[in-house]
C-alpha cells in the first residue's frame, strides 16, 4: 500500500509541475491549479506518513504479542520460586519501550512482568527470558554457551533456523517461529504441545516467505492499476475544467471587442485557437509521456516479479545445496574434533599409565620390603604378647595357691589364737588379713586382664537390654547413692557380650564412685553413628561412637596421661577403694573390638569417656 502511494505521489507531482509550467500565462487558471496541487500533495503525504506510522506500530505490537505468547507456552520447573517475570532485550530502545508498554497491564503465569534492555552478556543470568535481534548476531554463540545449564529462555528474530531455543521470522504481517529442542532440554525447559505443533521448519519458512512475496507483488500490481485509473479520471476532469475556463475567457474577450475590433478579434481568435491548439497538443504529448512512464513502470514491475521468482528458485536451490554442504562440513568437523580429543586423551592416558606404572613399580618394591619387615615384627610382637599373657596368667594363677595358704592360716590364727594377742597384735593381724584380701583381688584382676581379648567369637549384642540387666544387677549401689543412669535408642553391635558388659560396668562404676560425698551421681549414656578413615586400609569406615558422661570430681590434667595404665591409682585407698585396673580393662576390651577409647574431663565438673566400635557392613 505504501509503495502504491509513493508511485501515485510521484506521478501527480510530475503531472502538475508540467501543467503549471504550461499554464503560467493563464492567470485565472494558474491559481486554481496551484491550490489543487497543494491540497493533493499534502493529503497524499499525510496519508502515506500516517499509514507508515500505523504499520510500524502494528509490527512492534505483533512482535511483543508473539514474545509473550511464546513465553507462556514454555514450562519452567522453578516457576513457583519466581516472583517477578523478567524479560531482557538485546535490541533497540524502540523494541524495549514497545515491549514494556505492551506488558504493562499483563501477567505471565500470574507473575508481574519487568522489561529492561540488556547492555552486556554478563547481565543475561538476571533474566528469565532474553530477546535478541539480528544486531547482536556476533554474540549469539557466546550467549548459547553462557546460558548452558541455566533456566533462561532465548528468543531470537531473523536468525537462521535452529540458531537458538526459539527463532522468530516475520512473514508478511505475522510471525512464524522454529524451535531447537536440544537447547531447550539443556536449559531444563519444557514446551507445550501447541508450541511444538505450530513451529515451522526451514523449508516451510521459505515457502511462506515466497508466498507472501508473491501476494505482495500481486497487491502492488493491482494498486498500481487502480492508481493509474484514478489518475486518468483526474486528468479528464482537469481537462474538462480547463476547456470550460478557456471557453469563458474566449467569450469575455469576444464580447469586449465586439463591434469596433471585429476583424482584429477574428484574427486574435484564430491566433488564440492556434496557441490553445499548440498547448493542447503539448498537454496531450505530456499525458502520453506519463502513460508511457506508467506502462514502463508496469513492465519493470513484471520484470522484477519474474526476476524475483527466478531469484527465489535460485535461492531455494542454493539453500538446499548449502544445507547439504553444511551437514557434510559439520559432520567432518565433528569427526575431526572427536579424533583430536580421542588422540589427546589416549596420549594423556598412556602417559599417566606409564607414570603410574613406574610409581607403582617403585612403591611395590618398597611395599615388599616393608611387608617383610612388618611380618617379621608382627610375628615377634605376637610371640612376645603370647609370652606376656602366658606369664601373667601363670604368675597370677601360681600366686593364688600360696596366697590361699596364707589366708587360711590367718583365718585359723584369728579364730583359735585371737584371745592370746594384745590389741597391737590383733591390729597387725587385721592388717595382714586385709593385705591378703587386697592381694587376692589384684591377682584376680590380673588374671582377668590376661584373659581379656582371647575370645574372637563375636555375636550381635543389643546394648539397651544389656544395660537394663546391668543396672538391675547394680541396684544396691544405685539405690545407696541415689544414682541416676539415663540411656535410650542404643544400637545393636557385634562383639563379646561378657566383655562389653564389663566395659559398661567399669565406666558406670567409676562415674558413681569418683564423686563428691554430697553429690548425687548422674550418668548419661549416648551413641551416634560417625564416619572416619581407617588408616590401615585407607578407606572410610563407619563406627558407633558411645559416650558415658558423669558429674563426678573429674581428672586433673597432670594425671590424664596415666588413666589407662594398669594398676595406676590417682587417689588414696582411704578416699576411694579399688585396684586401679578397671580403665586398663576398658582399653583392652575396646582395642580387642578394633575400636578406640578416649576421654575429656574438667576437674570439679565431670568426665566423659568415649569409645568407638566398628559397624559391621
């Protein structure tokens, strides 16, 4: 339509300029022609300009509507976390302003819409949707790489097919689009079925463009024919008005000169007729010239249409050839890249394997030497441990016989000769008896210590029932001291039930025993699962970590390194009774179960003993 108005404007301008030059001598006709020319020129120019502005606004609105419609047909997995839907524009200010005005009172997924222009690629991550026009074609590959793994929708306009997630192409007064499913999947975006159904391929897009071009050429041709008809009608009207004006002018002149200058009037009329005839011929020649111009323009339009059809066919053929070549080139390039990557990886793998082989070979030799040394030391240590355990067992066992003899004679002396001793003798006899009892307890403890860890027949032990039985057996001690023992949710572990009972018994007994006289014992037993690195096999191992906490007297820092030593006492027998071997028993039991034992203590506040037992997988 705009092209037709421009052609009409040029024809009217050239026609009336020619008319103005020919009729400049005619004062009465000239003013009317100039006024008519000015009105036609102004109205034509104003109509064309308004049509151009209206057409441009319709195009911007159609673009904005298409962007919002495409956005609503894409599904975001994180849509509930979005409060304001942000759209970024890599384009002109006019596109940004139109899109902002278009979305002012609209919502996407019931979210407010915010439109801003993007000045750099680093700002893209702040938006949910980014529109890119052809001005930023050099950034498209960088944009696609930058948004990988991010949930950002890229909408382009005027790019080759499959260049982005969604590419819009203007076809006549509407927009078509194609989609790239791979880019959408990489961004974790899903599309609605209607979006996929209305998407077009490259060939469909070219066919639509060709059809729209043909339609536009047909409309332009029809408009040119219509404009030609209108111009011819206007020329006829102007000629009729011109003839009427000439006739009136001739009538006035003939009346004024009638009578006196009849002969002169006849001559002037003849001359005037000749002049008018010449002017009329000149006007007819100009009209014929304008007609030739119109015919030439129509011929050019037909020729351009034919050339356009040929160019379209040629473009279609070249596009097909180019697409095939691009596929071949892309395939070859991918093959070359894959071969290069594989070659590099193979070289690096070979080099790393060679280095690893040399290191492993060297380490293997070192490990063989160390393995031999460790085996020898292990055999030596095993032999020494067996000898020590045998020695402790034999010693404690053999010492019991003379000790029992001494205790028996002391009991006989005390029963039969008790009245023959004075007070000092009776006191010394009591000292000897108490000493023999302590000696028996020490020998029994030593014998028990030597037997710990011999049995490797472990079974699953439920800790909660075990502690229920243990606290029931200790009721006399617990009631006499009003002790409070708390535990719950303890796991089932694999170990020796007798030794584990002794472990808990020693720790609970110490918590009750080592306290201030005016303090009620409070003992809390807890357990949690921990993960630690086993240094022997260099891998992570899961453990049950038990803790037994009390509110006793605590352990002074200067004595903390002697706690687990055998027969080590930190207090006088008058203050706290015992043999000093209980914690040594605990340490040996935990280590026999492949665990560790440690403690934390604050003097006057209390002590927490912790130990770990491996979890059987």
